């Protein structure tokens, strides 16, 4: 999977990871992939809702240690 942009939001709590992702996606073109790494346990649920509300695709979610990884595809 080719990631076009990666955001490190470790240490930030809701809503900051979502706000930073929204800003990054706005600067991207349709079809590009954004990877967001977060330490906020609630981010999994938050990114599901964000994708549903904005029409961007949530391509993948995973956890590795204390990190929660979200991959979004720009609509």
C-alpha cells in the first residue's frame, strides 16, 4: 500500500488527531492515502465516525503496541 502522507498524532487526545487529519486530507487529492498514528484509545471509534461523516474511506485500522494506526483514502 502506497501511503501519500503520514501524520504522527501520538500524545494528542480527541479531537486533535481528527482535526489534524481533516486538515491534511483537505490538502490532498482524491484517491490519495493518509496514515494517522495515534496513542488515543478512542481514536479507533473516532476515525470510524469521521470517515462516515465526511465520505472519506477508512481503508485500514490496526493496533501495534500503544499505537493505533488509521489509513484514510481521500474522497
